[in-house]
């Protein structure tokens, strides 16, 4: 059983939901990410999504776009993301790591070379934002053969057929993009999310994590009541951006927000 499957199974048995932070690797500098990962685990997160910095993102809003720009300015690359994941594994063998990014850096790396490198780094899942399931069969097989979960995005307009296709190709969990638009945009309509989750659950066996609009503890609890996990990204990266000259404060504010979310979700 993969770390992701084991994590979601344990959470289900305990009646809890997954808290999944997203951070851009290397933002605002490469030395900040690893200590933040360990601090987030101590705050009670269940899975960590590490963003692979990319110059031309399509799904990311301005907050995460600027985070990628800061990381790229420090020469953060896909290879360096894998090195950082390897460092994390030296002292943490429990917390799943999911890499989230775009297909271009992976194509340059080479699909098989990347799958091998991700295995060596002990990464648990890969979420490739702009790789549709129609083009992901061979790539997904390379990952699954190495015990890595390919994770897919579901949208508010995903059909039953498409949900079933992602269920068949994916593993670990499905990521439901809970609003139309980019990360950090708009406000969630909970009734719409709840209705969509009913449709998704009728067509998948996988846990469903919800993101793209989770900004505070109250929203995290609401999402946890509906889905299997809450993904928080832009709200965390905003703490970094607001405190670029005081990263201790940035880290403190991120951990305070995650701690509040953990308490709310467990209440």
C-alpha cells in the first residue's frame, strides 16, 4: 500500500480528513522550504504538495505565479525539487510528498528518467496540471510501475465519463478544483461543491481532496465536512509574500493558519 493510500485509510478509520498544504519549492529561497516542510508536519498536516516552479503556469493565480518567479530567480529546478524531497525523507518516512507542476519540465527531463528520479527521491505522487488523461496512459504506467501515484484534477464541469477515466488512470486521490478560474480566485459556492462531490463519488473509488478556494479555518472545516481533504495554497504563499524581509514571521503565520485549520477540521 502506498503512503497516500495508507494515510487516507488511517484518516478514514479515525474519522478525520486530510490537511494538504501546497507550497512552491524554493520560495522565497531554497533554504526556506525544507524547515517549513518539517514545521508543517509538526502542525498536523497529512500530505505535502510541493509545487515545481514554472515560468508559464496556466492554472496558477498571481500569488503562486510570483512565488514561482522568486524560486526561479534562485535557480530552483525540477532536479533541485527532487533533491529537496530526498533531504526531507532522511528524517521523515511517514508524510506523503506530492509534486505538483506542469508537463514541460518533465518532458525535458524525460518521462522515464523523471519517473526513476522521483522513485529515488521517494516521492509518493505526481500531479501534472496540464497533462490530460487522454495523453497520460503511458506516463501514468511508468509512475505506477515505480509505486508512484498519478493524481488528476477534476473540474466543476467534469463529466461522469471523464471522472471514470481519471479514476481508472489515477491513484492516491483525486484533486477537485472547486471553482472555475485560477488558484486563489473567487469564493466557493458550497452548495455547488457538495452537489459535484456527490457526482464524483458515484464515479470513483478514490479519496477526493478539494482546493483552489480554501483560505481560512472555517472554510477548511466546511470542505472537510464534504470531501476527504482540504488543499490550502495561495493563503499560505501570501504569508511569505507579505513577509519577504522577515521569514521567521512568515513561517510563524503559516504554521498558525495550518494549526487553526487542523483544529477546526478535527472539531
